[in-house]
């Protein structure tokens, strides 16, 4: 009987944890780009033929349009943190993305180097949040952890298409996430 009671208590505890055990978090915007002009976009975007489309937009002010004619990885922004109030548990890259006839997955990639150049960091790939085909505006996200709570970072905010098709990007954000 005691064993059955213990088993029920463990089961109840697991159910409670599954329902209430999700950690809460607070996001703070570190950088934000409305993507209604080419300001701050990398040369990589221009080389891919990216341009501002004033007729298609999530926020009504235009968006970046890239036509992928082959699978490609495009660096959109390369922000650098100076360490002032940038201690974080996670660095989060978000963007609103819309696709038309995307023949393969389209997803965000963030390459972050903590206390280093982003080129030395490992890419964090958001393929688990990929979209394909023809989609309306979808918020995509990729997050990189920071267990050492370092203060300086360099990052590359990228988008990858593993096929062909049209992609629009709008409302790009770089956030610091504190998990409670």
C-alpha cells in the first residue's frame, strides 16, 4: 500500500512539474531593425540581390526581399555588444519572415562569439522553426545560451534557404533573455 501511495505521489509531482515547471523569462531588446531601408544591412545582402519591397511588409513600412535561386546562407546584420548591461542567459534572434514558393526550408541562423569575433563562434541553427512553401508572416527565432554570463559578444544574424523561392524579412530583433 505504501508503495502505491509513493508511486501516486511521484506521478502527481511529475504532472505538477509538467504543468507548472516551465521557467519564466524576461526579454530585453538589445537591437531592433525595422528593415524598411538598406541601412545596416551587410554587403552579403546586396550581393544576393536583396532589395526593399515597399508593397510587402509586416509593419506596413517595407521589408527586405531576397530571391533565392539556389540554396544560400545570407548574413543580414553584424551587431557587436560592448558589454554594457549585456550580461544574459540567452541571446535571441527573432525576425518576421514570409515565403513564396520556397522549395526547401527557410530558417534563421545566428553565429555568436562570446568575448570573441562572431566568425570564431559556432552557428546556432533554427531549422526546428523552419518554414517552406508559401507562408504568411511567421515569427522565427533562434537562441544561443551563455552559461558563463559573459559581457561582450559579437554576432552574425543570418537567414538560410535550402532551396529556391522568394523570402521577405521584417522586424528583426536581437534580444537578451533572462531565464528565472
